[in-house]
């Protein structure tokens, strides 16, 4: 009997988080308009100055990272959209810098190949560096590996076999890709592995020539390009201080823009980068972290960590800010378990200074919510409602979920996640909170396995929320939860 093996792409979560943290900037006429490290925070496609079209291209790259679509699938997805929008072939286009009409190449198979390869390889490099940092204590050695064929650049060939510690400054400039179509990569080794494969540490990087100045006529600035690197490369995307680069880039690019539009772009950039920062911390440590984004300025706070997997302890300045009604803060934090929002997460939106709570699951779940139109209680009241729905919801779910767990169709953790998701959904339906919820493919499959039973579960948990919301005694609600479930 011959079985069928199904291969399911597993997303490179660190690479995906890196890419999704970028801000769309439809302001690039030339590839030289946005240089080097700025590409770590901005998604641009030269001569694509329509935001909707830029987002179509971005979505196709996101699909390539998340779903493993090939170059051919990428082309099939984009070409009809680009052609329908008129962004294809050679056309006359106004250069906004010079005011001249120029004959330029828009979409083409070659351009799509470069867009696909460059974005994927750079995102993979950033994600790979995060994993290198995480494993550096046990595997401190990195080895540069080039593809040794007739397409290999001579200088990349000379780098092949270079073995240096992960914290050697050489990797600041020579962490591939080093240019367009660069196929080089880096391998990570422990001391034992290094000896087993017969590799020895290098004395340093091989001599590749002198750094060369590159005058960027678009920006009027001269950059120093490391030998062996194309202009715009020669930096390690995983080591870029993305918040600082974003601030400088946006200050430069948004000069003269209307205040409301510039602020919206800054807020979008800060939100994306805050999400990336807390997820990166989660990938590296398995612990929770948090960032506050000030909606009034687009500024982000430093990363707050506490070395714990399920919470961060708030310092005095955070407590003061979230309690200040003059503030308008977006509170970003990660859930290493990829769990749904907790009662405490929801209760924190009662704080006067919190405009929105953003909960980012390490495996792709994402929740954004704020106080809803029917929010009339304080944090303690909301906490009591959550507790009541959570604990009593277990009794609601057990007859439905239990048989699926025993049959192997669901895992125990799936039931725990489902209860949190249903409670969050019920609070949304009741108008206590308002926002969006996105779940990954695995959790979407959990919901699909419940079939028509999902509707009855949603109604039952919503009824629990409605029942407790109609009662005014916070103390009684908490006491009832404790009395009923103190033995669980």
C-alpha cells in the first residue's frame, strides 16, 4: 500500500516578522532614493509610486515568505495586476526630483525576479541572524559559504570558507546577501562541529581590495561601499537598529508633508517596528516584552523586558503614562505561547492613557483592541467578567472539545486557546472591546474542526459574558469564580 506524503511549508517566522515590520513608502523613483540600512525599515519598489500597487507587490512577497510560493507563482500572482494597472514595460515617467520626463522600465520578468530574490534573501538573512544570536553561546562560529560555479563573483569566491566568531565585526559588512542575485550563505558551528568537519578559524577576512566611495546623485551623499559588495548592500540586516533608522529615514522623507499624513506614516512605522521588536525578543528568549507607541508623536519607548514568559512588570514611569488621560498609547507585547489575550490584557485597556492593546503571538496570531462603545466599567470590573467567562466557559467547552481531544483531533492546548479566543470574541460581540483578531493556519484549523458546533459555543460563552455584565458587583463576581473553581 502506497501512501501520499504531503509537504506543508513551515514559515520562517523571524524572517516574516522582519519583513512585516517594514513601512510602505511609495516615494522611490530610483533604487538610489532609499539606501542601505533604510531598506531594513522601508518597503520600496523603484518607480512604483502608487500605494495600492506597492501593497499588491508586498502581499505577494509576504505570501512567498509565509506560504513558500515560488518565483513562477509570484509572477502569476502579480503580472495581471501590474499590467491592469499599467505598470509594465517601458514607459515615459516624470522624475519628481528633476522634473524631467524619462523613458523608464516598469514591470518585467527580470524586475520581478530581482524584487522576489532580494526581498526574500534579505528577510531570510535578518531571520537567520536572530537564530545565530540565540544559539551563539553553544555555536559561536560562522563559516561563509559561496556557490562555486561560473556565476560566482571573484571576491565572494575568496570569502568562501572564512570562519570567524559570530561577534567578529566582519559580519557587520559581510553577512550575505552582499549584492543583487548573491547566492552566498553562512553556516553556524559549535567547537565540536568545527573540528568534526575539519574547518579551522581564519586569521581574519581575506583582502578583497580597498573600500570604494560611491556618490549617490539622488541624495547628494557619498557612501563608502565595502569591497565585494554592491552599493546598497554591505550591511547586516539582522543587526540594524530599526527604530533609530526609521526615525532618521522618516524625518528626512516626510519633511514638508502635511502634519496629519506624516504622523500617520510615523505611527504605522512605529507600530510595525514595535511588533517586530517584541517578537524578536520572544524568538531569542521565549519571554514576554513590551513597547509603548505614542500616537501623538509616532515615537516608541525602549523595549521593556522582565525575563518572564507570561508577563512584564511595569516600572513606575510606565504606570504613570498609562494612567495619564492626556496620553494616547498603543501597548504592544508578545505572547510566546501564541495564546489569545488574557483577562489582564483586556483589563489594561481601562487605563486612561491606553488607546489600544496589541497582542502579538509568536506563531502568527495577532489581536488589536480598545475600549468598546459599551465599556462602562473599570479594570477590576472587566477582569471579573473575563474571569467568570473563562472559568465557567470550561464547563461549556468540555462536552464538545473533550471528545475531540480524546479522539486525537485536537490537543489539550487547542482547548485552552479556544476558550481564550471565545472569551475575547464574546467581549467583542458585547461591545466591551472593539478591534480585530487574526489567527494562524493551525488555529484556523481548530475552528474548522468544530464545524457547526462553533456557533453554539460562541453563543454560550457570549451568554456568560452578558450574564456577568448585567451584574454590578465586581467583588461578588470574583468571589463566585473563586468559590466555584477553587479546586481546579
